[in-house]
């Protein structure tokens, strides 16, 4: 089962907002979602798998 896109976007945005309130250093990403969903739910798009990898690595390997 998969929720319709508008419902997923609302759920992802709410969850992301709460995570950022409680733990702003924790990266949030959406597995297997389109660029449109990323942008509407999180406000950005990392640019595919390479971008997600770079985003997560930046959190682990901070200078």
C-alpha cells in the first residue's frame, strides 16, 4: 500500500519538521521519492543518489 502523493508530502513535511525541532543535526532523506516530493516536503532536492550520499557523508565526515 502506498499513500497518495499529497498525503505523503504532508506526512514527510510534518515528520521532517519534528525531527529538525528535536535533533537538527540528524539528516532527513526520502528513499525512492521523486524530486517533486522532495522539494514539496523538504524544500530541497539533493540531486539523486550521488547527492543523497554526499549529504549523508557530510554529516558523518564534518571537518
